C-alpha cells in the first residue's frame, strides 16, 4: 500500500488490485504523461490500430481532465480480463472541501435516503451510496447497460474536508460482483497515521 499526498497535511493509503493503473491528476503534465504510458502499454504489439490508439488516448485525457475539474486528485483504471471478459472499472478519488462539519454532511446524505452509514476498518465512519446512471460515454458507445456507481464519502480526520471515492463500472450484468470488489478496495482506505511503515513506503 502506498500513501498518496493530496494537500499538505492530507494523505491517504489505498490498496488496489495489481491491474489497476494509477493516474495522478495533478499536475496536468504528469497526468498527460501517465495516460500516454498507459495507452502505450495497452497497445503494446498492436501496430495497425493508430486511429483506435489515438481515440483511446483522447478519451482518457478528456475523462481525466473532467475528473480533475471536479476536484479529483487520482484516477484508477482497470482493464482486467477474466476468462476473456473485460472487467472494466474506474475509481476517481476526490477531495471535497466542506465549510461545515464534514461528518454532518455525510450524515445528511444518509438522511436523504439512498445511502447508508458504514465503518471502514481503518478509516473510520463513512457514508456509502450505490446508484446507476446512463453516462454519456456508455450512450456514445451504444451500450444498453447503465453504469453502476458506488460512492464513499469519508471525513478527513482533523480537516474540514471529505475524501470521495467514486467507483464506476459499465458492466451492469456483473454489478453485484463488481460492487463487492469496490467495497473491498474501499475497506483498505486508511490515513497516514494508521499506516504501517512498510505500507507507507509501498
């Protein structure tokens, strides 16, 4: 597990599957370079798809830029194959400033319905919400499935901020299985003070 800095005084540790590719969203130059490296890896040995390669990189750059504009600090992308089935998923980690008590904000989400309070093993109290939506991307691709989105709103200890984990997958038929994976990843969230020396250096 690696501890990632968000701002001075704020960081988080998160354990993700080995096949999930991490893209830092700031600064923009690092974001661009990370996406290019990811696309290079995905298209290794494929020399006859320059148009698809360019389109893929442009779409990823657009998605990452949009995430950064929404307060995102890190984007994870998964292209794991299981028995020939691509298990695509994403995780956007965002920092949400709160002028009020962030714990009250999370509790208010629960009160409005569609969300539940949970206790993450190392990160503490959080609010979890699962929903579905037809994203522009899935509509553009002509998919008849809705995206399954699982959000975790986690108060940052000692700061007026929420850490928002937004998991998403377009695999509606496997929504429950993918949601189980998302919950497992969220369960590894911890703050630097609770991480061991070995994990923080990972």
